[in-house]
C-alpha cells in the first residue's frame, strides 16, 4: 500500500505489524517555512522513512523546503491526505483535477485543522468560517469536504460532529529536543545560570498575530509588575508591530495591538523564523507562553506549537483549557499552568526552578510515550485501513 500527501507552496511497532513496510502517503496542503504545519509534514516524511514507509507532498518542487519530496503524479499511492487550514490548501487547476481524477474517493481523507467542517462557530472575535476574507459560507466548506472524501478527521479529542474522526495529526519528536537534560536539577542549573542572564530574553512568544492579541495583551499586563526581574520580552511573528490595514478595512477584530503597552514594556518585535529554527529561538527565553486561538480552545483543536514548544530549552507556560492540557501533557500540566497570575507564577519559578523543570521533563516523557510521531503515523494508518 502507498500513501500520498498533497500540498501547494504560497507507528509504533504494533502498527508496523498490521501494514507491510512500503506504505505510500500523498499529502495535500500549502506549506510555508515560517508558519503552519511545515514541521509536522516534514516529520511525517522523516518518520515514515524510519518505519519503512513513504510520505510525499503533492505539488511542484519546493526550493525553500528541499527536504520534503514532492510529486504531481498521484498514481501509485495508497492514500491521499488533505491537510486543510484555508481554501488555498486545495491545489489550483489543473492540479486539483489531476489529483481527483487520478485517485479513488475512498482512498482520500481530509484533516480539517481549523474546524471548518462544523456549523459556524464564533468565540470572542474568532470564527471558523472566514466569509469576509475568503467568500465561502459554512455550507460550502461542508459540501466541499464531502465532495473530496467521505472521511473527515479533526485534530481534537472531542469532535462536535458524529461523522468526524478524532486524529490529533501533530505530534512530539524527542529527537528535536534542544537539550535533553538528565535531571531537573541539571536543567534548573543551566536555566538559572547567572540568574538567567545567559538567555537574552525573559519571555518570548513565536506565532502570528491572528486572533491571539486578547490573550497576549492580558499576559503582558499580568507580567508588567515584574518586567525588570524577568528580562527582555520578544514577540516574534507577523503583525505584532501594528494592526494591519486589511484587518481594519474589513472590520476584523482580534488582530489588534497596543503600541503604548509594547513601548512601555520595551517589547521587541520580530518577523518570524523558519520552522527549523523554532526551538533554537524559543530556547533563548526563560519562559514561553503557549497560547491558542479562542476557536481552537473552544473546539479543543490542537496546533503544532503545543508539541513543539516542549522541544525548546525553556519553561512553557500553559494557557490552555485544563482538560486539553491534561490530555496532552499528563499530570505535569497542572504544574505549568499560571492560573491567572503569570507574575506570581514566574516569581515562584525563578525562586526555585527545580520542581518546574521536573514538570517539564515529566511532560516530555508523557509526550514521547503518548504523542510521538511514530504513534501518530500508526494511528493514521489504522484510520486509513
């Protein structure tokens, strides 16, 4: 059997026993070195090879992503996996026609990463159907997905629709851990070296300003009283320096900024790093908050960042629903949750980082056991079977 992943530029041992060693997957999505599921798909390629399988991206060669193999010929693959965030994750014509004509519908699945395959959902300023941006109504998304495949997957443990299969898609790769410490004491000693001055940032966040400002602002206001003891703050991603004109013209909220607050706190604003520098950048900070869009929290959707952040040499601060955090990280999640007092939490960590590094290492161990890419690859093969 062969599996194929499709895109457009802009398992564990028990599973291996059920499948022969030459499964080929074709994946479909739009990749960008600076955002979205690039690390996840690159990991499926890497892990597939280790397990004796093959994962390929549908599309022309990607000069910026040479490690990801591509093809525009869907023949000979066992399954096609559409990884969809936005409408342009579907290839343009004639590629889409070639893809659909060249594969059977029952060999295709859609991974709905943004909860499009639901009734319209609005949470605060966030929403799952971007009519103002894309011109597509909710019913168009549902009919479009169903036209492509009879199997819709979503990266949530609790889908809202009965005809959706839960599949978290993203995963954790311990091979990408920047510093695999042997003990919490060792980690705390390195982290606290010279009172943290070895790290250029006290706090860093890496992600684009799309429906996250309300959380980021609340966090910044919360840590303002200890700004001098924490150290410099950095927001790294698109549109943190100002509200984009297109958002103002379309009346889309949730993509706001407060320049006065950023100036008062001395926040450094940067414009993103490529996916393969993600963990190195976050390792320059003592603390890294883990935020998700309000829509994602409401639907319990997971993104790649909830896993990748734990590869960095930092202490994650979890701002996730408690049930979702526990499902991802186990019992350690509670010890990494500020509970509405980020300043007090950070002060406790700086006073005694050992128990918090113990929680980070325990969370890493839980992720490696329950949410590895090997396990995820095997789960996908089971679904496809």
